[in-house]
């Protein structure tokens, strides 16, 4: 099966998260996924969470990859690889905490997600089925 793979190197500056979102939006449009499609907003939110985790928790540069299979019914895959060997640590944030919900959001929005070693670090990945993307979660307050 043919797969279009695009990637972006992400620095450790938190401003890189916004740059990654803008880059991802343009790549989604280029792959035929419209900005107004629910799958697009879900993927942007997932990318934002995974890139934020890499930038904030590892202090290492990362690589964001998006994989678009040629078959329209195939899932879109997002991967974020970094140089940290520490596995992702999901946690349950208390109601008044402003952070700590990233992997909960990933778990709730992605159809599948996981992580694996990659080189000297790790890769966290998620997949979203194109025709059945869940609606983006409401903002947590």
C-alpha cells in the first residue's frame, strides 16, 4: 500500500507547538482532508498534545511525522519521535490543575495509540480512522 509520509523537525521551544499545528494544517489540506472535516480538528488536537508533551517533558528536539495511506478509508497516523528513552507516563490530573491531561486526551480522541523505542529514544504514535473521527473534546476547565 502506498503511503505519503511528511515530517517536521520540532525544536524545544514551546512556540514550536504552534508552528507544528500550522504545518500540520497545511499538510492535511494537501492530502485532501479539508479543514472543516472533524478528522482534521481531531488530528490537529492530537498533534498539539503529542508535540507539547515532547517539548515540555523531554527537553529534546522531536520529529513530527504524518502518514497518509492512499486508500481513503485507511487511518491517518501521527508519530512524534524524541531522544528521551523515558516512556510516556499517563496521569490523571485533578480538576484544578492546568496541565496533565495530554495523554488522557490522546486516549479519548485517537482510535489507537501507543509508543515504542526508536533509535536512542522513543516514538509515540496515534491513529485516527478517517470516516469515523470522534468529535474534539470540549475544553477542560
